[in-house]
C-alpha cells in the first residue's frame, strides 16, 4: 500500500464531506464495499441522504451514476435492456438498459417483483447480463447500492435470504444528531456545492489492489471464521442470546452465516484497515465490520422472533462471547 492510496482515500472523504453532513458510517461503508468489489444494501427511513451520498461519491470518483426507482410494475427489460428491431437495417439491435453504469442506485429494491430483483442480483454476482442470445460485460468497476424502507410493508417483495446474501454489507442509517441536523438545515439555504472528481476508474482499481494487499495475520483470519461459525449454532459456541425482556430461547438461529460471510468479513476488515491508514488488519477491524457483514445473513428462529430477538442481538452476543485474539 502506498501513500498515494491513503491520500486518495482522504481526498474522497473530504470531497463527499463537502456535500454530505455526518453519515460517516454510511460513506465509509460505501467506500469499503467499493474497495472489496462488493455491493451494499442500505436500510433507513426516507430523507437520510442515502441517494445524495451515493451520487456524491460517484461524482467524486469520476464515475457514471444512474438511479432506478424500483416499482411493482418494473420489468427485467426496463433494467437490463431489450432487443429493438431497426427497420432501416432490417435487424434487431440491443438497446442497453440503465444497469450499464459504474455506479447504480436501486431505490427501494423491495418494491420490485422477484424477477426484477433476480435480474439485478445476477448482474451483481456475474458482472454481466444476457439480453436475447448475447452476453454483455458490465462496466468496471460496477457498484450497486440498493435501498429499502424499513417502515413500509404494503406493496413490497422482501428479498429472499439467498439473494440478500449477495450483498457484502447491510448498512442501517440512523437519524443525524442535533448538531448535524442543524448544519443540514443551514446548508439548505446555500447554493448547491459542485462536486469535483478526485479520482477515476483507474484510481479505483488501484485502491482495490491496495486494499487486497493489506496483511491479515492467521490469528485475525481465524477470529473472523470463529465469529461466523458461532452464528450457526450459538449454544455450541458458548454464546447465550438474550432478548430485550430477558428471554433466552434454546435455538435462537434458524440459519447462520455461510462461508461467503467469512470471506467477506476478512475482505471488509482489509478495507477498513486501509481507511484507517494501516497496512495490516487487526481484530478490531473484524469486530467493527462484523455487524454490517453478518446482520442480513443470520435468520432468526420463530421462537426467538416471538421473544423480540433480532439478528443484531445474535451478532452482538457472538461478538461479546467469542474470544478476541
């Protein structure tokens, strides 16, 4: 890792901070996913600058950006594109859809039916799409941030566990504190701030290589694996999960995190270390990233759900019980 990579990260943070007030965890989460060549699912009520954050980051990175509003009547072709007959040439030509962009914001992904969700998630996994009998590579880098509203259930199609597992991170965006909200209101009266590109696609690829070069000691990697394995059977790992009213069901987890979570957790720890200006990852990096990597990969049992236990409670209990090296 070079000083150039650290300077690049610093400039990106500063440029995004000129527009986005607070939300440091959201911005860092987006950067970490980008450095890991992953994607982000963001959950938060409307009005918390989710769209502003990803648009600003895309402009600061010097990359193209598109936003798609997911609705129940959306079709896969509206996202991917479709063959169009051209009379003058007497043949079909593919008209590419909005997914062909380096940075894609899928707003309210849980409002789209399963066919559209599958089309997006397949593109995220394979970095390519098939339209008709032709296969097209997506831009490099290709980064997806999908949002979902946690307070509206009517007219939504929740993502199945197998599909939601494709997201590297799930970020939960809180309300800003009082000082940040006052600054947001004060900035609203000012002229719009123009975002300057401080990177490009080549710089992003170099940052990815720098993140991949961060050293992870065997003990740190083993710690990440032990955390993930503990989510599958907390009792066997000596973890006691307690609900908000003190209930502790014997089987709190119906489905734990897969080996993909172990891989993603180590990758995220590397990227977090890079953002902190270090050439090595520590157990703190693993512990810091564990909630964002694991919260959407732990499926709570019916008994635990009845006791008010959420996946975050399981992850918190695992982090508190599994020995840190």
